[in-house]
């Protein structure tokens, strides 16, 4: 297929097509055998992992995910989102939409998902790690040899994270970190975390800083698991008790923690486009297949208009949300999707991508369950799992209501400033 590489093009570029062609082979040649081996271990699967006695993802499932991540890193699949100068692929957001859509569409709920940097992988904020620690941390995180996480939310603050309690105090040239984080993805497993904390109380958006914390730092402790309806054993608490951090562990500059946290969060928001398009079209295909096989009154249920309309609604939601993602991300590629400070127009566009995709995908997942009847409600079916995932998506990385705030702020500000 010819590629179109115009400045606002939403088509997959040549390097996206190269990535997806090679990724398809990677799924067959490398991921499928790891999945087959995992199936022999009685540990569940990546979609429905058995949990250990602490409620955490079974270590064998986590090890399989890490193996896929490391192999993907070695073959150049893991970090297309990171700038080429830091060892990543340097892909634009439109290119990333296509990559994410392909990975989600073709991995379904399997281990292939671990091949592409997600919350345990390198983010735009990691590009601000100080030169002194890049070799030790940035290089292995980008190559998938080391994992990471983002620790922002606390027991008493989520949306309102400027009110956080975790703080760092200067001691000579070092910083002493204290606090507790909650609902942190990969809390039990990651090697490092980007931790936001207060360094200048009362300074508003300049009050926070971000530090890289190593799980081997004295004073770092993994806390209890925070089980959710996802039931994946991945989310938990972290405790920081007088962790001494040298100045080079500060990410960016002191006072830039809020902007850096937003760059991480905005990255997660934009990833919703490809993810919901990929999983959405997978669910549409599965619904069509089921509607052709399942019969009622001697005919496939796909011949019933009621079922046809469910499928049409799934299709239109998926198409509409995907189109929004591609158009908005093309616009964001012009603005600089993660620049600090962000262009004025960017937050509204980023929130449009998140809220439109999350809400559309929730309807798609709900209708997918409906088409499958009791099978769709059955524990462990892709429809049942993705319905729970879809419900979850509307809260992390900024709730739906927080996206509405950003969208209306963008519009009202333009109106008020003429
Ligand atoms: C599975 C999972 C994984 C997560 N992973 C991470 C992670 O890796 N790292 C991390 O730091 N956090 C993580 N989180 C936390 C997540 O980011 C927060 O749950 C989210 O930001 C919402 O915060 P909250 O849960 O405290 O809800 P709250 O902020 O308490 O919100 C409660 C309700 O009030 C509404 N509300 C609050 N403030 C406003 C406002 N200003 N305007 C309008 N409505 C408002 C919300 O929309 C919501 O309906 C994770 C959460 C889950 C469930």
C-alpha cells in the first residue's frame, strides 16, 4: 500500500506498515510459544491471571509479560513513542495511533499487549531524566530491560493531585522523600517509578517536582494490593520513608512536576485512540461471527434487525471514535503533543480523544456483551473482560468529568479572549 507522509496526513506511513508487518510475525514466532508455555503453568493467562495469596498477578504471568517486553525491546517494537535521540522510534502521534490500533486489534487480550510500552514503559516524562542517570535508567527502560511506573495518586487525592501530601525536602544537595501513593499500576513489580511530590508548598502548578525512585532505594516499600473490578492484581500502594535522592534523580527541574505529570497523563489519554479502535473493531468482528453462528427460531440471530442494529451501533461508535482520534492526533502532531509548556489548543484536543474514545468503547463493550447473551456475561470471555476494562477506562488518567472540564475550559477561554 502506498504511504502518504504529508504534514496532516492520517494515513499509516511506510514505517508504520513496516512495524505492523514485522509485529504480526513477532506475534506468531515469539509471543505464541510464550503463551503456549504459560498455559501449562496453571497460572491463568494474561487476560485472566490467577492471583497469588496477596491478590497480586501470578508471578508466572508477570514473568511471561516481562519476557515479551524484553524480546520486543531487543527487536525494536517496544518504544516507537520515544524520540529517536533517546533510542526510541520517534513516531508521531498519528503513527502511534496506527501502531496501537494494530497491536490491540491483533493481540486481543493476549501477551502481545506487553510488547508495546504501556504504563510500565517509557513515557514523554522519561525524556527529561537528567543526563547523569540516562545510561543507568533511560536506556534500559527504553529497551524494555527495566520497568517503570507512574506514582501520582494518593489515598486522599486523585483528580485534585495538586493537593497531594507526598513531599520532598532539601538536605544539602539531596532531597528527602516521604509519602504514600495508592492505585499505582505495577506497584508490586516495577523496577523504578516516576514519583510526584510537593517541593514548594503553596506555589500552585509550580509546587510539585518529579523524581525517579529506584525500588532498591533504602526507604522504598511496596504496599498492599488495591484490588479493583479489573481483577488483574496489578494495582497497589507504595510507601516512601525518608528516601534520600541525589539531585540528579530530579526529572526536569524542581517545580516542573505538575507539567511532567501532565505529559505522562496526556500520553495515556492519547493512547486511548488506538486502543479503543483496536479492541473496538475486534469486538465488532467477534459480534458478527457470533451473530452468524448463533441461531434463534431456526435462523442466525444476525438476520434479526434487533441484532443487526446492535452491530451497527458498535460499528458506528468505533468508526467515529477512531476518526476523532486520528484527526485530533494529526492536529496535535502540529502543536507538539507533549511540549512543555503545552500549546493552548492542546489540552482540549487531548481530552476530546480520551473522552470520546472511552465513552464510545464503553457502549461498544456493553453491546458486545448483549450480542453474546450469557456467553458474553461468562467469566473469562473476552466480552466480559473488556466490559470491565471499558468501565475502568473512564476513571484512570483523568475521569470523564475532568476531560469535560478541559474541553470547556479550552472553548470558553477562546470565547472570552475573543
Ligand atoms: C486500575 C487503575 C489503575 C491506576 N493506575 C494509576 C497509576 O499507575 N498511577 C497513578 O498515579 N494513578 C493511577 N490510578 C489512579 C487514577 O488516576 C485515579 O483513580 C483518577 O485520577 C481519579 O481519581 P480518584 O479515583 O481519586 O477520584 P476523585 O478525584 O476522587 O473523583 C471522584 C469523582 O469526583 C469527580 N471529580 C473530582 N474532581 C472533579 C472536578 N474538579 N471536576 C469535576 N468532577 C470532579 C470525578 O470525576 C469522579 O466522578 C489508577 C486507578 C485505577 C482504578
